C-alpha cells in the first residue's frame, strides 16, 4: 500500500473535528451536572462522533484490507 500525503485541508479538518469534539464532550459533562440528561447525552454523543471523525483516515486504513 502506497503512503499518501495528506493535504493541509485534511489536517485542518481533523484538528477541527478533534478539538470541537473535545469541547462538545466537556459541554455534555456540564449539561449532565446541571440535570439536563437528554441534552447532555446528545451533546456527548455528538462530541464522541466528532472525535472519532478526527481519526477517520486511520480507521479507514484499519479496514482497507478487511473486505478482500
């Protein structure tokens, strides 16, 4: 498998996904402590998905050879 160089745009979007996800996870924790259970779960879930999206290229590399 040839190693592909990532563009600046891909790196920027990965950083935004990562730090935005961390922010959402912290906001979900704050909402939970305030008693807004449903809202906190949804915000925390969104943050978790965003952090996962930051690692989308590494996840893709894990599953590249699995479908053969």
